[in-house]
């Protein structure tokens, strides 16, 4: 350990080059000890990627910059699959997909969100619902990161109640015309394509009122994507506020397999398991940073780790972390067997983001004043967890989905 120096931001508080970012591969219950070789190879690829880009992403997060080349690099390494089954995509097991989500988020939450948006949402939407022609043109470029994709469902006035979306699509001769607004759309201003969910507004059509999905190239006239600024979370990826001002797209821009809001929900259900894995990655980073700091930081003549209160906190963090790992591993096994129900994914997301918040809060407190420094690897994860705790369905929405399942009664209306 290097000689401490005084940090002017904290009078009387010394700072050392604590090795708080070292990977320890914490697995107290050996939950991941029997990972098949193919899945471990994918996991190792994700680890190597984070080692390659980690320092640069700390700077990007601090400066609120989105390094598009690093997003593309994920595609070059074939890490966008997210467990999607399609003959043109490299097969990933649900376990491999989860480990990628975990490891990338363990390194950087913004990159974890790139995986969730590009693979979990955009690529999955195209693979599930796109026409043969749409897939011929866009599937491989999106999978390889050559084209960035976004999933535009959430609106300025409709988040948790996204079923009430107000964006409309109407037929006009040989085109669809889209009008409305979307908000919090990852990759929505990155120059790629956006899968826009809209309600058909055509009283004379049989599908009037139906929710459809449209593939929109972001350079289409009338499409304006503005980067949302002032974020305190996930600062290394840009989310956009999108305005659709009579955007004309050809009739074949509609995804033929997406015919109702249930289809949008199918995509969201699939990504909730990814959020549970992502929360595990964030929490692992926080726990390991706290453990390393406690072992190296000397106060009152001995390492923090020798204090009873610190050991108790570390044990509590490990308790939560191990439960998160067990949730994720069993969820992956259920999905592999084709037995995972949407509300089971909701329960994993509900548990893991809540547990990740507890771990991050304890880790930040354990590091004292040094806990708010980005270089010590906790504060960034702590605020990024706040974002994943919300997206793909808030805590309250997950609770109501689970509650409806176990009681047979809906509290939504």
C-alpha cells in the first residue's frame, strides 16, 4: 500500500492507492463453479472487454460522454445476443447471457445498459417480430454493433402506464405517418434505427387502436432525437427525448409480428431477467470494493476489517449478494428449461435491485469520505443502480405483477 496523501476535499482525511477495483470473483456458495465451458468462454470475453475499456469508461461517465466506438466493440466481440434464439445469431444460453449482463455491469453500468438496449430490446424486437426482409437488412448489423438500435416505448407522460401510449400511426397512401413523443430512449439519438411503438389511428381500419411497432431510421425527416442532459446516473450512455413530427415511413416499416401491446410486454419480460443480472454485477463491484478497502485501510492503528462492526456489515452485504446470485442462477436454469414465467423474472428484478441498493449504500458508508470518489468504484455504481431499479418496470409495478399472480386479483385498475 502506498503512502497516504491528504485529499484537500476532505481535510484530515488521507487517501491511498487502495486496490478497491480489483476483481475477486466473489462466489461464496460456488453458485458459478460448474459453468459449462462454452458459457465460461463468453463470460471470459466479457471480462476481457471490461479490462480493455474500464479506465476510459470512468472518464466517459465523469464527462457524460457516450463513446460509440466502445458500444460497437461489444458487437465486434459478439456480446449483444442476450440469449435470443435466431438462426443468424450466435447461440447464447440464458446463463451465458446473464453472465455477460453481470460482468459488463460490474465494470460499468452505462455499458450494461448498452447491452440491455442494443441486445435485450432492439435486437430482440427485430428477431421476434421483424419481417424476413427487415431481418435480412438489419439483424446482423445490429448484432455486430455496426448499427445502433433503440426501443421507443416510454413517453413523456407514460412510463409505468406505457399501455396508454399516445404516439399514433395513421395510413396515408403508400406510407405510415407517425406523430408523438418518446422519452428516456437509449441510443435514440445515436444515428441508428429506432423501433417505435405507436397506436394505429384509423377509424376505418380493422386494426384501429391496435399497438404496432415501426422500424424508423433516425435520419428520416421529422424524427428528432435530443440527448437528455443533467443525468446523475448512467452518464456514459445517452438517452434521448424523441419528437416524431409526421414521420413518413413505407408500409413495410411495420414489424408484421408486433400486433399488440402484449408483444411489447414480451420483450420487456425477457429483459427483466437481464436487469436482475445487471444488479448483481453492480452489487458485486460494490461489495468487492468495500472488502478490499476494509482490508487495506488502517484507522486507530489497525485495518478496518478487524473492527466488529465492519465485519458485520461485510457479512450482511455477502448475505444479500449470495441471495442475488442464487436468484440469477436458478432463473437461468428455469429459462433454459423453458419454464421461466414472467412474474418469476419480475421477482428476481424486484429482489435484486432492492438488494443492490442496500449493498451499495453500505459500501459507500464503509468507505467513509473516500466513498464518494469515482476512482474508488462505489459511488458510480450506487447512482447507476438507481436507474436500473426503475427501468424495465419500477419496484411498485413489479410488486403489483407479482401480487396479481399470487392472489389472482389485479390492483392495476
